[in-house]
C-alpha cells in the first residue's frame, strides 16, 4: 500500500503598515488569506497597540503588545507584510514595528525568517519604492524576502470595491501565483533548516 504524501501546513503572521480602517493594504491581506491554499495558514495581526520604539521603554521591559507580536513571529514559519507607500517610503507604523521586532539584535524574532511583501496604492507605482525600502530594512535583520513575483497594486481604488474586495481578476491571479511561490520559498527554507540541524 502506497501512502500519499501530505504537504505540510505553514503558519504565517501577517500585518499591514496602515492603521486606517479602510486601508487597501489590510484589504489586500484579507484577499491573500482568502486565496491562500490550505497549506498556508495566514493569521492577520493588527498594529494599533504597538507603541513608538523607545530604548528606555525597552529597557523597562517590552510592552505586552510587542511581546505578543514577537512571540507570534518566533512561532511562525514566515511573515506576510502589506505596505503602503508614504512619501516614496515605508510608513512609520510599519518601520516602527520592524524596529521593535529587530530587538534584541542578536536574538531577534526576524532573524532567519522568510518574508513576503505585497502592497497597494492609489498611485501608479503600487508601493514599489516602499517595498524596496522595506527589503533594505529586512536585510539588516537577516530576513529572507521573496523576490518574485512582485505584488504592486497600482490605482487601488479601481481594483477594490466599496467593501474592500479585490475585484480585479488579473491582480487576483498574480496574488494567487505569488502565494504559491511564497509556499515554495518557505518549504525550501524549512528543508534547509532541517538539514542544518540534522
């Protein structure tokens, strides 16, 4: 009797770098969660309670909201980050979260993690510059970021309906392909880590 191979399920922590209730990037995360195959379990975390990074605050003990997010990231297989683009760069909310997750330097929650970036914007570049800046920051934390395909949703108001649903089929198709490549990268990383620890 031949046993069928069952693909492992990967746990993914997701968050958007926007606090706005009607954020296109939060909507994009919800669509990613809906489109994800069963092998990708995406849990969306909100960043509202993450305070501004302050070394004095950290020295007194990281706030509970930070500890909770750090623990979730440590226990996950990967990260999915949706970033807006503010003034050609990463929004402060998101950079602040990365700064908290990067501490302490030698034992941070991002070290060795796999991550994937997506983004939506009313503009024409679809967060390309914001994502590039975020890749640079994640390079400093030894985080492995999926390179292709890029999900750069330009002219977002034309692609989401009033309820925040992604209605543009071409974008949905790109997002579905992206999620499969994300699974492939996570699986590759997990196998590599298993060989190292074997």
